[in-house]
């Protein structure tokens, strides 16, 4: 785990420790069976696995758990993405969407801890070529309810390696499907892609790499970028 991310996860646990586990976590008996619900009531927070929390994370705030439960379990849910034990980017986006919606009333240190985590997670994904998380999963969740993604895009400037440039190519590939949408997230990413900085980085990486697969990604991203920004 990236050192910044380890520190950010530690901060999440420290800040959200003020939210104890509920004596009973509510759930819909038609959607959740008693055995899986009992796991969350009995297993200590830091010992819960990705398997223990996956369905809960998906159903959280709909048919299982409330906002207080979100705040209690959030450090462990986010830690599992940091360690790679949870690999489902859709669950990350959903979790961040819940945080963005309910977090407007949270304490400043809680929001700061989440922001610190997201920036550190961005750094880890950019530097880990084998990370299963897509940048779009993080950015789309972080952008929910009109939040800016500019700080996350800026992280690329501090991570010049080939792994980070590959993540840029993946972003362009994913972004092409929704490029024309007119929300703050898409406007900010479009504006950043049009600065010329991403294109210059891709061109330099294409010329420097000795990895044929990476070269294919860089070349494809450059073609897509030309189409998307003209």
C-alpha cells in the first residue's frame, strides 16, 4: 500500500471511531438473510472481509443499514479498496455517492479524512500498474452531487511514470463513452483533456516505452483524444 494511503486509512479509523456499531443494524428480511446480517453484528470491524461487506455495501441505505451504519463501516469499506481485497469499482462509486450525498452534514474532520483518502487512493492507482480499480470509478464517485474533480486530475502531474500514463489512456478509453454529458465532472475532465498536457504526456510515453501493449494503449488514446477534443 502507498505510504500516503496507509496514513489516510489510519486517519479514517481515528476520525470515524466516534460512530459505534449499532446494537441492531436494520435490514429487509426479504433481501438479507439473518445469517449474513449477524456477521456484521458480531465480527469486529477490522476483521470484516470483502465478502462479509460486499452485499452490505451494495444495499447500504436502501434495504440494509442507515447513515449511522455508513459512518461506522466506512473506514473498513474504504480500507478494503486500498488493500485490493475489494476490487469492484462499481461498489466504490456507489460508496462515494452515498458519502457525497449524506456528507454535507458531516463534521469537517470527517470530510477531510475522506478527501485525504481519495487523493491517496488516486496516487496508489496511478502508481500501481496492476491495480484492479479504474480511475473512472474513483472520479465518478468523487464527483457526485457537483463536487469538483480538479484536485484528482492534478495528482497526475506528480506521478510521471508509465503506470500513471497508462491510467490516463484507460481514462480516455472509458470517458469516450460519456464524453458529451454536460455535468460538472464531464466539463472539468473535457477542459483538462483539451489543455494539451494529456496529449503531450501520451506522445512522450508512446515514444519512450519498450512495452508493445503499453504502446498500443498510448497510440489508441492519442487517436481518441484527437477525436474527443476537436
